[in-house]
C-alpha cells in the first residue's frame, strides 16, 4: 500500500510524463506550480518527495531536477520531432498564414509509418461531435488521398479550416460536426493539406 499514489501525486506524475515526452526534459517547479494553479513551492516539493520515496522519480542536477522516467526514455529512443504549424480553426474558415510555431517529440507509434506528417493547433468548436476540441493538436498526414468521412485540414478559397470531407450531389463539401456551424461549400478552390490521423490533448486541472 505504501507505493499507491494519491490523486495529486498521480496527477503530477502524469504531467511530468507528458512534459518529458513532449519536450525531452522535465518541467521546472514554476511550470508545475502553473499547471496546478498554486503559488507555493512547498506544495510541489512535498509531492515530488513523495514520488521519489515511492520510486516513481529520481532527482537530477540542475533547476529541472528530475531525471527522465524509464518509460519516457524508451519512447524517446524511437521518437522524432514534428513541426507544429499555425492554429487552424475548427469553425468558420479564416485567413491563416502557415508557419512553424515549434516542435513536439512524438513516438513513432503515434504517426503513420513512412508518411509525411505535421501538427496543427485547433481553435473553435465546429468539430466537437467528432471529438475535436479547441486547444487540441491534430496529427495531419500530407500524403494520404482523402476519402469520404475523413477529417481533413484544408485551404478552401484561400482560407484555412478543419472539417469532415464528404461528397453530396457530386460535389465536395467540408462538413462541420456541430449543428451550430454551417458546412462549407468551396466556391473557387479547394486544397486538402492533409488527412487527420490522430489527436493529442493535454488535460488541465
């Protein structure tokens, strides 16, 4: 029973795991405080001491102070970095300038093998019934031919959006998965940037 984690200890360990996997290193005390919404170092240090005593983490030198967890080391051996491109709206199409905002380390099992992929941030809620929410990161594969029912990232009439790819009366339509939003009917041009193959979501308290 001594090694059973409390709810807060487990939440902190999960945060450390997610952070290490995404960044290749450990979060600082400040980042852990921000995640938990607390101002005191002591509350975080108490949780860290408990995790260490239960053999869940090991101390490291430096201001980040936590060694990579063994399961994260294994994942990072077979990981690579994907670029995170500018936010794409899960809402009405808007003008968007594509640019790299950063990179994220992901495991090889999170993307399709031998395919080109990137990540896109989501804003808006037009795809909530497809399980896609604001703030999610979408894995987008650029070299898959879209088929009916796929969720795609697309440039439609020069504007960017993420929707479900469907056909109706012989015409391609970008369908919203939220009745509060209208479907998009391309008028002059449609360029599918990629097919969504996965999703990453970070939960916060």
